[in-house]
């Protein structure tokens, strides 16, 4: 029986998540793997917005910041469980994305990119300046999720790093499954038609404004969940999670691997998550490296690394 693209993608992800730990020499690599999965969740939102709908956002880290700080503030001030706080952050991000997206998604091209960038900068400034609530630049502590202890009670005793590796990997699998289902749905086909040409899509009955807004809201929820995962994993969060550079990193990850491909975008997230760990000598030149990567990909691999490689090898085999 021949596997579908969705089944193949999920199978590859599951195998990578399950097999890779056998090659980890220390718990540090579990932490890096968990960070990779957290970035992957955020990048899946970029796949929907950019890869499917063809819209550019340079402020999606703002939604990651909303999710992260909801996970920190709601338990402390509202008494919510951290898991419910993460859900609250996702709902709040969706509502804000709906309110913000209605006006800015009327813009196109770099106008839209600049408008979304302004939103991200605004969120970062609020988180940095309202120290009485957010802790300011020094950050704020985050309550423990408690799930690891619950698993320990049923006989599954994982270290902290191992738990977050597998939990974030599970969240990435769920996110990939949702995105792949969306891709195969009528809404996904309409989004891809919108990406090709808004005018052509509208002439065949596609509600362009509604679909663009839907893609923006869904991608904001993905970013918010990734921010919550990062906060809960680290048990501490700073305004850097909503910073401009984090937004650029997310877009670069998606573009590098292939914004229209779930596996490709996760590959891009993996490369840009692992590179700083390997090439620490370039730590001071991170912005330059990101810009260089974006330029090279746009010039030589416009569809992204994975789609370009697949097309090349398919052409050789033909």
C-alpha cells in the first residue's frame, strides 16, 4: 500500500522524534531538541500564512510573547492552571489577531510586512516597559506545568529534559497533523489558490478577505502555543520571546526549508536552531548570518531547501 503525503510526513516526524534520542550523549541535547520542536510549532503557523496563503508577517513573535506571558501571568494573578493559561493565551492571541488582521490584511507586499512588524514591536515594548506586571526586561517566573509529576505517578519517570523533548515533540506532531489536514481540505485548496492570484481566486468565488484573516488567526494561535511551550519549559520568560529578531528567525526558518512544505519548514527550523549551538563563533553575527541565509535561499532556492532538493532528485530519476 502506497502511503499518502500526509502519512509519509507524519511517519518521518514520528521516527525522527523517537529514534534521535538514542544518539544523544547528554541531557543537553534533549533541551536543544525540545527547543527545535517549539520553533517548529511556530513555523507551522508561518506555513499556513505564508506557504499556503502567500501573506508575509514580520511580527508573529508578538503572538508568541502573548502566549508566553499568558502562561506566566494567568496562574499568578488568576489562579489558573498553567495548561489553561496556555489555552487562554491562544484564545487571546486569536482575538487580537482577528482585530489586528482586519485592517492590516488589506495591505499587500512590503506594506503588510511593515504593518505586522509594527505590531510585533508594540507587543515587545509593552512587555519590556510594563515592569509592574511583566517584570520588564528582567523577565518573570513561570509556574510548573505539573504533567511530569503526574506521569511519574503512573510509573513513567522521565527527567525534565526528556519530558519536554517528548512533550514538545508530541505537540509538533499534533500541529503537523492539523496543518496537513488543512492543506488537503477545501479551505486549504482555496488558500493555495489565493497564494497563486487573489484576483483569479476571487473570480471563482473565493472570499479573499475572509480566508486571509482565517490564515492570520490560525497562524497566530500556533505562535502563541509555541510561546507558551517555551515559557513552561524554561519556567522563566523575558520580552525577547516577542522581539523583532525572533520574528525574523521564524520567517527565515520557514523560507529556508520551504514555506509551502510542512517537513521543509520543520527542517528549516532544525537547521537554524542547531546552527547557533554548533557555530558558536558566529554568535555575534547572528543577524548578518540570517540576512545572508535569506538572500542565498531567495536567489538559488526560491522554493526552499527541501522542495528544491526533492524536485532535483525527482528530475534525475525521471
